C-alpha cells in the first residue's frame, strides 16, 4: 500500500491540471470558431438561418452542461453506434456549450454597434459581408473582449464536469486521490485552490479590460 | 447496426420524471432562499465601509466565483465530514447551491444598492422617514427592481447547476435520468427528454418572472 505525501498529492493534482487546461483551450478555441459561425447566422437577415441559430443557442443555454455531456457521451454513442472516448465526448460537449454562449455574447456586441454604421457602409456600396467585416466587427470586437475573457472562467470551471464521464482532469484526479488517501478535506481544498489560481487572474483581467474600455468608450 | 430510438421508456416512467421535476424545483427554491439571504448579507458587507466586513465579503465572492461548483459540492459532502461536520446529500446539495448562489447574488445586490441615488436617501431623511423606512422604501425595494433581471438569470443558472448534485446522489431530475438509464440503457431518449424538460422549467421560470416584474416592479421604468 502506497502512502501519499503532501508533495505527491500536489504533484499529481498539478499533472492532472494539464488536462484541465488542455480541455479548456480546446473548448474555448473550438467554441470560438463554431460560436462565430452561429453568431453570423444569428444576425443574418434570413429568418430561417436566424431561427436555426436561435434554437441552437436556446437549447445549449437552457440545459445543464452535465446533461449535454451525457447526451454526447451516452446518447450519441448509442444513436450513432460510435464508441466515443470520454476525451472526445468532453471536447465535443464543451465546444458546443461554449459556442452557444460565445455566439450570444458576440451577438450582443454586434447589436450594440449603432445601426447607422450599417446604413453608412451600405451607402458606401459595401456588400453585406464587407459591411460586417470592415465596419461592424472591428467595433464589436472591442466591446466583446471583456465578457469573452470572463466566459473563459466559465469554461475552465465547466471542464470539471468532464470528470463525471470519466475524463481524468483535475476534479477526477482529486476524487481518486481522496479515495486513496482518505483526506478529502485536504485534497478538495488543494484542487479548489488550483482552480482558483487558474480562474482568478482571468476574472481580474476581464474586470480590468471592462474598466479600460468603459473609460475609452 | 441501426438504432431506433423508442420514447416509450419516457412515457412509461412519466411519474418518475414528474417526481424528479418537483425535487429539482424544491432543491433549487430552498437554495435560492438561503442564497439570497447570504447575498444580501454579502452586499451589506461590501457596501458597509467597514474594511473587515468588506474583506470577508470579497474573499467569499471571489473564492466561490472562481472555483467549479462540482468541487464546492464535493468539498461540502466529502470534505467537511472529515473535520466532523456531516450532512445528508440533500443538505450538502442545498448548502452548496445556496453558497454558490449567494456569491453571485452578492455582486448583483451590491450593484443594486450602489445604484441608489444618494439624493433620494437624503430626501427621505428630510421627509422624516425613519432609518428602517428609508432602508425598506428607498433602498431595498427600488434596488430589487433594478437588479431583478440579473437575479432571474442567476435563478436560471441555479436550476441548471442543480443537475450537478446528482453526483452526490441527491435525488432530483438528473438523478432520475441516471437511474432509468442504468436500468433501460435507453440513454439517448432519456437524456434528450430530460434536457427538454430543463428547457421547459427554464421557460416556465422566465414566464413567471415576467409576470412578477409587471406586478411588482413596473415602477422601475419611471425611476431610471
């Protein structure tokens, strides 16, 4: 029977933190790409395209992330006859989850750009996508940065749920170690501390950006 | 192999689903009631001008907003008993949800209190209102009206978070899903049905919220 020393517990938790960071990065980048497409669909003048993205956003915003994970991991596996690994399932579920929230955040920023900007660029003869690309998005991006950074905190925290379907990241490692060492108080406190060290700087950064932009604007 | 979804597993166990919905509502409402008290206390600490009270409130808010809910839940349910504080999974679930809700609502309530115009408080004093009357009529009720939309979003988040408490075997809607899934293996149908039920609960809460807004906080459109 192996005894865990404090430093071994910390080292093992930090090794698992690597996977929390990797999953967060995949979900955030993947969610950003899909979310951008969903956002463009959401502000589209075409009512059918618009309602598809509306339903997409509403579904992912009004269901628990845990349920989305179960749907992908258990549901899709059965429905499509695939054998999804916990890693792939978690990446898919967190990507779709992030994409819906990011699409909603970015839609808010695009709609906050005064409509005169659309009118003026149309009067200059720009096509719809040129209006979006050259005039509206550059202004919307500035406004969207603070809430986007703030949402990164939600993604990092969200990855802890991937432990439930068996993906080994920080929370899963903490559960396993606490089962072996019988020191749940210590182990979960350390895990919480590591999450705090990941999330708190992002929160502070988001708050500072918000202040900077509100002075500038 | 072709898989044919069969939703009879959902209709056949409709009673269990309804029980799950009621338990989810019960757990969430209890947590919100306690959480709101924590949030108001936290906001009073944040705006009191007392450095110690402010420091405690800031530490509380930042700690619970920057750690995952699942870890908080495990800490309460598995961690606290090892230092002699035991509780049932139901109690741990309500406690964890309440403390989490309290941290977010502290910042919401604080913003509401800070949004109150000082001139109105002075006007209340000039009219001879007592301290408590000023707090009730000029500070709290208008502040609640201003922060109401943000609080409703937080309530929705609490409902969605409550699914996580199934992980410490607290019985609610997601727990029902896991139970049925393990017996029937109809995971796709069951989890899809439960997802849609959550959408329904969220819409229901939003609809009630709009009714309450119209009934009690219609004045906010005049004071802003």
